[in-house]
């Protein structure tokens, strides 16, 4: 059932013990919005724990509360009054769902989240980040932002907008960021911390960049990495951002074979709706940034993915031609 932001805030007020969770493979928004909300709710006298069923990348150790995030524990949080799932649909929170038997309030900005499995859903696809929603929630309650909360929410805003460069960077985002700066956020401290890469990882990225290939006459580009590639490359994170800058490329894709018959796909576009491609494989996301997991052998998955991309680009070319003919 869909609820308003005010109703979401009320559900939080009514609860005493709250568990907050976010998606596996947590990013800056998942972690930033979770910790930001945790600090706020603790300041309101709530007992709050962030549980994420995955490792938290060490670059986020700059965020206040980083060390408090735990993996789900079957014993400890069974008696929570409310489970808040941020930046995620409930199929991507891992074991948290089974281990916390509380009613679920789902807060998200992914347009593909249909709220299935959640008791209550607040979704605002116009928000650049879930952190922006949490910002609005605290603001609506006319409460101040502590420096801790501000740092965490700023991180969510900054990372989901590509450091305020992507098309989702609205004036509201900038106003929210400006207010968080007034609460003590120092942007360079956060960006320098988050941009850190171990030397081996940078070398891995360089090797992965060597594998980028163009297809669909250069309108798409991608890197398709097998499990063996990935073993020699030390998690080449950030690869998709290198691909999306290629001149003439409309769509960037990275496919990684995580284990046999499990290929994880990320896509970025300069306008083409990549959720349509992701949804075909059971994934989701945003118009310009989406992902999915294809449970097929590497070569089969690669072929199916390229076919789907070709079809999407052809459909777009058809539309461009008919617009031109008019
Ligand atoms: Mn997000």
C-alpha cells in the first residue's frame, strides 16, 4: 500500500525499536540514507540498528556510524517494531527479510519498485536519491540536521547524482546539498575519501578498460568480463563511468560473471530508457541507470544482452527516423 511521506514519518514515530536495511552491494545512497536516518531516529529516542546483508566497502568508513552497521543476526532483532527498507525493493535485502519479522516500510526512488512484499511503500521517482527523500522527511518534521546526519545524507545525494553532474541533479538537490553544507558537511573530505582506490584496484580497472568493445556501430560500448578475468583484475569498480564517456556512445554496459551462470549487468545511457532492457531480465533501476542479473552461461547471457540492446537502439533509431520524416 502506498503511503505519503507524512504517514511514513508517523509509522517511524509510532515504533520504538527500528531496523533499517538497504540493498546488497550497497552504494553511497544505500549506506548514506540508512545511516542518516539512523542518526536522526536515534536523536528522537528510538532504538535503531542498520543491518545490511553484505560487506560494506571500506571507502565508506568516513561516514559516522559506519562501524555500527551489522549483518543480520537471527537472534537479536526479531522483536523490532518496524523494518525500514531504503533504496531497494524487498527482493534485494538478502536474509534481513527472514530475520526481522516486523512490518515493512519501504522508501525508495527507483521507478521500477512496485512495492510487492512491502506493507507500506513511499516512492518518489522524482527524487535523485533516497537520501533526498530522507532529507525531505526530516525537513517536513521541522527538525534540525546534526552534522552526522548531514554527512550521511550528503553522501547519498552526491553519489547518486554522480557528484551533482547527472540529469537527476535538480535545483531541489542543490538546495538540499546547500543546507547540508550549512550543517557542517565538508564536500572535499567526503569526495576524497570515496574516490580512494587501492593501487591493485586501479591496475584492475586499467586491465578491464583494455577489454572495452564497441558494438551497434559504436552507439553502444561495453566490457564483458568472465569469472577468470575478474580474478585477475581485483574488482574493477568504476568501469561503467569510463565507458559512458566514449564519444558517440549512447549506451554503456558492464557484464560480470560473478559465478557460473550468474552474470551481473550494469547499464548507463544518455537518454534511452535502460529499465526496459533491465526488466526483460528481471532487473530494474532508473531511465538512465539500470541493472539486472542474467542466470545463464556467460556466452549465452552476453548474446542475449547484446540482442536486447540492439533491439532497444533499433527501436530508438526507428523513432528518430519517423520524427525526421515529419
Ligand atoms: Mn539510490
